[in-house]
C-alpha cells in the first residue's frame, strides 16, 4: 500500500499517462536526439558522517570475508545492512528494541 495520499497518486498517474502519450508520439530518432542532448541529472547527497564502533574481532573478520566475497568494502557492507534494517523497522512501525543479551558472548 502506498503512503502517498490518493489525490497525489491520481495526479502522478495522470502525469505519467500524459508523458507516455507524448513519448509515444515521438519517433525513435527524435527520442535519441533528445537523449543525446540531455545532461545527467545529479542529486546532491548529504555528506556522510563517520561513526566509530567497537566490534568483536571475530565479527570484524567475518564481516571482511563476507564483504570480500561480495566485492565491496566491509564498511560499505555495514552501511548497506544498517540501511536495510532501518528500512525494515520503519515498515513494521515497531519500536526498536535495545534489549541485548550479552551473556551469549564469551
């Protein structure tokens, strides 16, 4: 289910249909000329902030191995996983639990 209000979804759908109709009226050559003239659209991203974490050496070793298998840095893998978890929690709309059982670690 979309989180956008129904009136905005309708407006966006109408605009999408108008664009589809306009593009369908163009010849492939015209479309290619427009694409050749187009400049890449860049969205500035906010600067990233460094974070310091204290992790278990074994976890770091495993993290580096997994990241190497994926062809990315271990810091990038941490960032991806953290972002995925945040998005997952937002969708569930469940308060984040901070109950951590430290007794399982040696």
